[in-house]
């Protein structure tokens, strides 16, 4: 207040004082707050407090990120969402231990270490590894995983996430690995596991089988070929009326699978036509005949006969290359979407083809090696050719030579790719270990368990239901070195796999002592119980399985290992929270293991979030230059702005992030900070234990603001409980911007600054400011944790003040704060206030007043509105932020303008009569009446005199 300073009255004003800085300087201040949390053991005290209260537990089980690099922005989104859930639950009174974890085994780490070995000249791709080199690879993989796990640990802590960061879980811990062995044994004993020769997705680059969860689908250009298979046998006389050669026509985008063909599939219920084209006859689906004719240039053709698919069984055609039959078989999954309605089947190169091949007794051929090259089984002409390139070309050339290729071209379609190397995969029949999804009604039990889980958002239920309904048996084996060895022995006498309770216990003992390396380093004799004999033939010679367990088995067992193994946790978890891709990943694998071994889902609530994309909705890639790294955001804005972005975003969809979005969130952050700073600055002389005013003595305005605060608390609580974090952000933003900054704080300034320090009206305002600031700290703590803690430390002390906001209880709202009748009155008054503000703007435009504070407002209205306005115990001049207010029920005013919302209200604005007070700047007729302070109004003169006397 410049005038007050010039007049020497500044020392008499109660101007705001606080050490809570206006600028957050979060990149510097946040680490200091985190050090204080650690030194004071705030997380531990939070748990100890709730445990002492025997509070109900809320367990959010952490899905383990992979330990192979710095965290990315998707990690930040995930971990902050989890932290919001945990911190809110803690404030609500739950016991909330959060144990972070890491996924350590698997292909990505093994590849990184292999690259190091290649660079050091110790190994060349394609060469077999010696046992000694495999041992070195495993040791270096463990070191690599350990380094990145602890590095990510620090990066997650920098986000302000609470958890037991000193004691996380690692899937490479010896105890964890031993439990994996035991859980494998449980599943084997219950009959879920089997070893079989089946078609699996295979990555020729990574040289391993892949589970469905390890696939990504990308657009790929593939060959598109139309091939004819010559008729070999026609026992039913389908082609009896045809003179000349007869053929079946197939269409495929994988020419390399033709050498593995052993049959042709038709749909049993579709109609098929024998079509005469010149001197030749072709079998195609009737529904696709016009398209096929157009593609193959059949300008003149006629249908010789029509046959339903089921009656085609018995027809046999010949393989284009080999003297091998290719019989007609039926399959329900054949469609009329494209092609000819006849599908060539190579049971060794497709999961559905494999099932048909087994059912129909077709040979299962898989003439492709682990590197994706043809084997000698297809003949010397194709041997050694890589199937996706020269292999495809060579097959098409051969088809052309034998007159079987009717047409060739290309097509673009979605095709499965390896999640790690991004290369297209192949289908390859190999011997693998599987978990049967239909054993003992397992699939149905999983579907029933899904119904008992709360899915957020609800679409998640449909997604995982569809995936469980359609998923094949789970391929558990991987042809790698870095992982937990499949604990199965094979009897050299009878060939049976050996996995008994005794062998599992013995192997688990070794793994607890030496880790998963024990399986590879120890001999069979050491790993088996002393004197062990084959239960099938009594043999005593055995060999070990060489494959390792799928890493999805590792993570799918975390609920058993971690929740059952940590005393502070319990099974099942209350919540799993991960990205939407985990419906086919972690949620799915965890469900499979849990239902099989525990009889129910391992989670009660599953929340999923989308992926992070840039401001244009594009995926983030280094090649596009649109990657936003968490450390960049934190170094520029601080973790709290990043956390605010998480809260404000609709996580149920892909979440956008970029520089403009961050700028808007930074502005929103400073609105919160400035709101807290105003409240804290005006509580500098307030002692809650001595100065708090009882509710009954509060002014009507303060009672109204407590009602508004109660409403906000209700809305925020409901939004938190519904995991609707954007609504949390919007409600608190609106409260700070509209209710507080644009209304309540504006009204209070005169009273706070100019009234006597101990004036009841001032203490009344401070009482409510204190409640608002305290409530905001608590409600904001799950989101902008550092700032909420910082503000909490600047709140005045009171007898029961917790050491940290993390140790507080959720905002408690006394019932008397809720007063709907009072709220209705004030909401009507605020509508009148809006009319007054409009009239003041008109007066400013017309230069009748320069500062609304110096104005006199005359309200010309009827008796009803006059009585309504006259019944407020708060001065209307304070509500309108003017010097004087008059209410007139009869008469007129030349400056009056009509109100928009109130038909019987007109408002006149003019310069208030009297002098301008040098202290409060209001124009009052009492200015000049006090001989000691002639430049002050009566109120200010009284305050100054009292201050001087003190």
C-alpha cells in the first residue's frame, strides 16, 4: 500500500509475512525435501502409525519394470499414478506398504551383454557358446540388471514416490528364483504343465520362442500369391463332369510356408463352386468367385457344380513341389474376407493350422531352423535360404516353373513382430514346455475370476476377457541363457520328463543357496536327491532341461513370491496398476498362475492407463525428435509439475505431453502455490490453539467459505476414490482460482491488512484461512507432494500438528460446516455481486471512478431484494470491494444501469463522498474527523491509536 507507506502507516498494517517463497525453485528444493523425508523416516512413520492403529491394509502390488536403461516418461506416468493411489489411501487411514520391484531376467539384457561379448571378440553370432562363456554371460547379465535396477531406483525416488526403496524385490534374487522353481513344481504336480511339439511364434533374430505378450503388431509389406494345387484323388466325383485338368486355388501372404503344406482347409458350411475356365476347372468359394475371377483375369467362366464345404472332405490335391498329398480338411476359422475361401495349411507354421493338423492327422512339418532358414528337409534347392527374403523369392520362382503360380503381387497388412528386436517373426513347430489353459476347467475359472475384479476403466474387463477366451496354451520355455532353468530332468533310460516334489525341493535348495546359476553349474547328481531313481523305469541316468522359463512366468509369479513372502504384505493385492498392454501381459500371466495355484485372481482392482504420446498424438520416437525424458522435465520444472501433469491427464486414453502442455501445467502449479502462499502469509501471527474462532462466532462469509470447503472436500474425496484424478485437479484448480483468488482472498485483504490484529473479524478470517490451507496441503499431497510438504512445514504450529503432512489424516469436515440454506443465500448475493462488478466496469470505462475501491454503489430495488440484502451481517461494501454501499427502495439515480439477471434491480456507481483514507485507501466521510489522524477514516484511526498504545 503505497499511500500507507508514504504516510508512515505501513508499520500499522498486518501485511503478509511468510518464508514460503513465491518461486518454487523445485529442481533445487525437492531433493532437500526428499532428504528430510528420509532423515525423519517419514514413510516408515506413516506405516508404523497405521500399524499401531491396526488399520486395514491397502496393498498396491508393483508390476516390475525391466532393468535395462533409464526410466522413460511412461514409467513416470505409471509410478506417479501408483503413488497417488498409495498416498491417498494412507491419508484415508489405510496401512499402505508399497514394495517396488524389478524384472531382471530375459532377452533384452542378454542381448546387451552379448553385444559386449561381440565387441570384446569373445563370441560371434551364430556360434555355439561354451558352458564357460555362458557362465560369464549370466554373471554379467546379473551385474547389468543390478546396476540398472538401482539406477532406476534413484530415478523413481526423484519423482517423490513413497515406498520401501531400500528393500525392493528383484526377480533375480536367489529367494525369488527358488520360489519360481517351487511354483513351477506346484503347476506340474497339478497337471497344468506339459512338453509338446507345437507351433509357436519364433524370433529368428533373438533365436527364441515368444509368447503372445511378447508380440507387437506392425504394418508389413508381404508377397501376395495365388497358387493352384492339382487334383490327385476325387473319390466322391466332385469333378466328374469336368474334362481336363482340375485344381484347388489358394491365396497366401507367406510363400515360404508352401514347402510345409500338408493340406487345404475349407469352411464346412460355405458353398464352393467348381468353375470351368477354358479347358481347366478350379475349386473356389462361391462367395468369393467374382473377386477371384477379377484378380486372375477370368473373363469367361461357368459354374459346373456347387458343393457345401463339408462334402469336399475326401478330395485330395497334390503338393506343387513334392509327390505328397494335400487333402481337403474343414476348419471353422476359414473366412470369406479375402482370398479364395480355401486356405493352404502348413501345420508346422501356424497355431490354428497346427490344431487342425493334429485333429486331422496331417504331417507336422517344420523345415525351418532357429535362424529362420530352410533346412535340408525342403531339398537342396531351398536349403539355407532365409524365409522372409530369398526364401520367399525362391519359392515363387519354383511355383512359376511348375506352373502353379497363377498371380503374384504384394500386400500391406498387420503382422506380428518381436517386441524386443522389432523384426517380423515366423511360426515354427518346436518342442516346448506349455501351460495348458483348459486343464481342469482353468480357462472358465479365469473368466469367472475376472468377473469378481473391479476394472478401471471398465473396458479393461472386456479386453482381458477376450484375451483369456482366445489365448492359446502358454509357451513357458525360452532358448536362452539368462533366466531360471526349467527344473525338469529327462531319464536317459525311458525318456520321460522327471519333475517330482522331491526333485523340486532339492533344486530349490540349491537355487536358494547359489541362485539360478546352480541349475547350470551343478551336475545332475548334485541337483537330484541322493540315490534318486526314475519313477517310470528305475533308471539312474538323467540329463537336465536346457531351456529357461519365460520372463512372463517370472512376473506372473510375483504375487506368490512377494505378497506371500513379505510379512508386511498379503495375498491377494488390492490393486494392480499398469499400462493397457498388460491385459495380455502381466495381468494375464498373473491371473493364469493365481487361479491355477490359489483359485482366484491375485488382484481386487485393476487400473490401466494409456501410453504417452506427443502433443500431436504421435508415438514418441527418437527418430521423430519428440521424446520427453522425465529428467528433462524435472530439471526444468520439477517433479511436482510432472506429477501435476499425471493428475490432470485422462489416463484412460493415450496421454499427451509436450512443451506447451508443460507450460500450462506449470501455470496451474503456480496457481496452487500462490494460493497456499497467500494463506500462509496471512497466518504469520495466528496461533490456532489461541486464536481460532468457534464456528458460531465466525462471520457469515467465513461460514459460507467453510461450506464451500466442505463441498470441495466431498468432491475431491469422491474423485480420488473413483480414481478420477482429472476431476481432482479440476475441482482444486477451480476452488483456488474462482472461490479463493477471484473472490474470498480479494474480499479479505482489507480486513486482514487493516483491521486490528486481534479483531474478531480478522481472527475469523484467519481461522478459515488456516482450515483452507491445512485442507489444501492434505488434498494436494498425493499429487504435488513436495509442495504440499513444504507448505505444511510453514503452517502455524498447533498442539496436535503432525510432523509431516504424510502423517496427517484425511480432511475431516464437521457437520456444522454444511449449511445449504446459508449457501443458497450467498450464491444469490454473489449473483448480485456479479451485477455490481459489471456496473463498476461501466463506470471505469466512463471515467466516473478510476479504482472501484473508491466507489459508492447504490442499489435501487424493491423491498424484497432490499430486505434480502440488508439481512447480511457482512458489510456489503466488503463483499463488493468498494468504499460505500446504499440500498434505495424508492427514488431514482441518473447513473443507474439495469441489472441483467434481476429485473427490479438498477445499480448506480459514483465516486464515494468523503476523503480518501491514507491507510486503507477507501473514501469515507469520517476522514478528517479525528484531530490526531485527520488523514484516516474512523476505523483506521482507531486501529492506529490502539497500536500506538500497545
